[in-house]
């Protein structure tokens, strides 16, 4: 670990011997990476999560039709997206003229988007999907620029044009569809509690969280759920959302929560069980508590108005569901999230 490492990481390194050894040290190094990437970004969910369909990935004609006006008025189906199309609209033309697809990703979520310490390359389920989109649009899976962005900067990165797409375990919900344009869902997850195995008094998302210090990522659906019902947990920093925010309970990146947990600065973490399962795989001293208490779907996000790009991504997902999705799941996720038989069925407007 380099000299001059962030004090949080140095303290973590001193206390990690009882937290999974080498795996925990990798978490501390990941924290360093996420913290040092924050200026660049400003410039620039477990095992029982079952899909809505168990059959082979459906094609364009088999998606569920949703009434556009009804969905807009009631937001009963935020996962409904535009129908697939391979036409080259203005967004696709701009990407082809550039010769590169720019994608906002994570580099510290084990199995989803993380930097392999040996090869120094980004790997994971989301990375495979981003490469599949680049291959379809530009004919080359390597014609992609990955831009690591914190959780709380995903929407801003799209709005500013720093990235074309965000492929970063981003949950589709009613609030976010007013801010960005989503593809159809490519994964189902749910919020769950992550805590030390020795914390027997924490049993899940329930009254056992009363008085406990809970860590979440800024801008995450986990934080929004705690705002609705915290069960008496402490989950807000005194200066949340200001320049004086100490990033103790609410942090820029989800992996930072695991480091806080390892340091004993928080008692538990609330996050997507898909992400929490990866963190538990990194550190055998923590585990998922209780059961998922929400149902959420991940989508690829684009800037509002870039309809041709969204349609093209949905076209890629039609093919991706018919084989590549399962291969990626078996490679990256099956060991920690077993029992998932296929991707979610797409919903179309």
C-alpha cells in the first residue's frame, strides 16, 4: 500500500488481521482507489433473488406491453423501457464518430465491476455487459472507455455528458426515471442488511437496528429506504450533502461501507444483496442478515432524450439474454448468488 494513503485506509490496514486477512486488505486498497478517483468522477443487491421468468431470454416480440400513459401517471412499471431498435440515431452516430463508447462503471464492487489486482483490468458482470454493448455499436468490445464514478455521481455524469451510459448496478425506480432513461432490467436484486457474524443482536431489517450505526452509499436506494423506515437506526451524517459531510455513515462508494464496518465505525451496512454477497465473499467475518426487504431491478442508464441509444441497448439485451447473460452469471455471480435461473423478463412501453 503506497505511502500517503488516506488515514481511513491506514487505520483499516492496522485492524484488518481479524477481518479476513488478504481479502480485507484488498478492501482497504479498493477504498484507496475509490477515494482517489472521486475528483476524476466530478470531472468526468442474495441467493433467493429469483427472476420474473425462468425460460430462455425473450426476443423483441415477447416483452410485456405496458400502456405508456398509465405507466407515466401511476409509475406502476418503472422498469418499462423503449422497444428495441438498431437504427443509428444522433446518439449512436456521435459514438461512432468518436470511435469509443464511454461507460460509467464501478471499480470496487467485487464480481460486478472491480479492478483485478493482478492484471489491473476491470472485470465483472457489469463490465461484460458494457463490452457487449460496445461490440454491437462499434464492432469491437474493446472500443470502450471505462470511467469509474461514485454511486452519488452516476446521474450527474450522464447529465454532464461525461459518459454515454452508466452500467453500475443502478436500480430502476420511479424517482430515477424522471432523471435518466433506463434500458429494460437486466438483473433482479433486493436491499438487505450486512453485518459482522459476531453481531448476533442484528437480525435483519427490523427493530434490531434500533440505535445501530448504519452505513449506506450516497444517492442509493438503501438510503431512501432508511429514510422511509429506519427502525430507530442512526444513518445520517450531521452535514449530509454539504461540504462539511464527513462521509462516515453516508459514503461516496458502497465498498467504503465495508471498510467502515471493518473499522468498527458502523455496526451494519444496508445495500443491494447482490453487492453485499460480493462483500461477504471478500470478507468471511461478515454475513447477510435476515432476508431482502425490497425488490429492485438493475438497468443500463442513459441521458434523458437519448432514445436511440436506449433502444440500441435494449436490442443488445434481447440477444444478451439468450446465452451471454447466463455465461456471465455463471462466471461472476453464481458462487455467491446461487439459484438464479435467468434474467428478468423485459417490459416495454
